[in-house]
C-alpha cells in the first residue's frame, strides 16, 4: 500500500523544513516520534556549532531518525559538513543543484539526500545525479516557491520520469489533510510533504499571532513583495493580510533594505532587526508589528481549523488515508 513508509521511516509523511527557524527540535521530535520524517532548518549563514546543538537537542527529545533542510542559495558548506558529521538520517536541499561531490560525501556518511524541485527539468537533473528521493513542490505551496506549475500536472510527470527506479517521489503544496495525502498517492507519489499544516501545530516555533492567522485566513497569494534585498528572485506564497493587500503592488525598485524597523527577532540565536517587507516570518521571540510581517502559507490554509499537536497531524493523515483507501476506493 502506498501509504506505507519511505526512506526507512514508518510513514510517508514529511514535515517540511520551515525557515528561518520555525521547525525546531520540539516539532521535529514530535513528528519523528509519530513515525514521520521531521526536518530541522539550518541557519542561512554558516553556523555549524549552533546546528550541531540543534541536532543534539532534537536527539534528547527523540530516539527516532530525522533530518535537516539546507537552502543552497545561502552559505552552507560548513553547515552541511556538520550535518554529515552528525549522521542525521536525511539531508533535504532546495534552491540549488545536487553535486556529485555532495552525494558521494553524504553516501559515505550514510545520510540520504532529498532534493525539493519545482519543475520537470530540475527533477530530471536530480534523477540523473542520483538523489535518494525527490520532493515535487507545486505552485500551491507556502513559503518560497521554486517552480511555476501546479502539483496535479507536474507530479505525475516526475513519477513517470522516475519510472521503476528506487527514488521515492514526495508531493508538496497545498496538502493539509488525508484527502490531499490520498490525492498525492493517486498521482503516483509515495509520500507527502506538508509545510503550512505543521506551522499550525503546538510544537512549531511560529509566533502565536502567525498561528492564529493561519486558522482565521483562507486566501493566499504568490508574490515577490517580501525579502527582495536579502533573497532576490525567490517568489513566495503568503497570507493575504490587510498589510499585504495594501502593498501587493509594491514598486519593483522598493525592498526591505531602506524600510523602517517594525520589530525584532532572535533567529538561530542571533538578534535581528525586522524591517518592513523583510522575508522572515515571526517566531516565538518576535516583538513588534507581527501582522505586518511576511506570513507564509500554502493554498490549503483554508482547510486548517485548529492548532494541533504535530503527532496528531501525522496520525490523522495516516489513519485518514487508510480509512479513505479502504472505505472509499477499495471497490469492495
Ligand atoms: C513557513 C514556511 C517556511 C518554509 N521554509 C522552507 C525552507 O526553509 N526550505 C524549503 O526547502 N522549503 C521551505 N518551505 C516550503 C516547504 O518545503 C514546502 O514546499 C511547502 O510548505 C509545501 O506547501 P504547504 O505549505 O502548502 O504544505 C517553507 C514553507 C513554509 C510555509
């Protein structure tokens, strides 16, 4: 049955790495303890010692395997070295190519490499490189969105491309419940990767106002309003808050660099000023005008009705999918 585990994990449920620091040890351990693949998020700067601490803290909360996500668009060599030294189960990478050198090093360390892609061409390069699994991100996804295509059309193409090679394909974008999970399986995926649903859990490091907005809101938009100076050319999907609706047509020459400071956050142990239009979502430490900050969310947000413990999200997906498959689609 397709809902069984991938990459040695009990289930095919992946909790996306949630930047900059929203998927911390508590969330990742809760997902791991429930049998899913939880992914920490490495800092966007070289900080291998801090990253080792994050990994070790997670290990105090679970004896199950887990992984770490690295955005290749930012400095990462030392961070990846720490991840491989620590021999976590999975290194998830995005926004870059997977080199042969990285794959060899990861293989030597016994770490599986999972690349998130947003196009058929990117998937083809990943398959040719020999990655261990591919996450296919559709345009519905929350956070930074690398491709331009909807999941329902892109995913089966990647599944066909992989064919009978042992490379699990994992669906991401707009999935929040068992129906989305079963839809992903029907399209040929072996697992699903959820971001927004896991932001709205008790263990996520998101600011309570951000979590509340995920429950209240149901409209998102694909935009490039936030974080243009720090990470140019990286469109994203955010909640349509009153602040966003006021500024959605922000002139292209404007960016966060010369804007007023609207708050402060400690991100991966470093204190930062948050300027208007900055691309960092508010975490538990953030002070200031939270509702005017970037609030990433996928198109499935309108289906999220309560903050749940992460383990319950995993169990709901698995049990719900089993129920749907047996009772609605078995043909018995
Ligand atoms: C708050 C937030 C932060 C994210 N940060 C990252 C990240 O650091 N690296 C990454 O590969 N994807 C990141 N994503 C995207 C996810 O990997 C995934 O593609 C997406 O969440 C799937 O869509 P969904 O949010 O509708 O479930 C982020 C998503 C959200 C909502």
